[in-house]
């Protein structure tokens, strides 16, 4: 004799094994919300292409500030002489 309860338990199993959502305030969530400003502290100029969006960001001289798409934050964080402001 079959039991429908066992079938229901098997259907629910994938939901129980699904990865948990990232907690609020994680780097990925924060960086995707909007523009993040960076300041160039190098001696000349620099151009950086955001890996996520392909956007080209140009910092013309020392002290230049540019708004960066939040999806490109991981790229910008690895560039020497750039700092978040």
C-alpha cells in the first residue's frame, strides 16, 4: 500500500537543502545597491574597466573622484591607489 506522505516529503527535500540566503549587510548585497565613490591617490592618471559591467572609469589626476557602479566594486577594491570615499 502506498502512502502519499512519503511523496510529499521527497518533494519538500530540495527546499530543505537549498543554500541559505546571505545575511543582510554582506559585501555582495551592499555593493549592488548603487554607486560607490572612489578617489584616486596616485601621481598620474588611471583608467579602469569594471569587470561586471564593462564600464570604463577614468581618474584624471590625484584626488579625482568617480562614481562606480556597485557591481564593479570588487574590481575597484583591487586597484592600487584607489580608495573608497
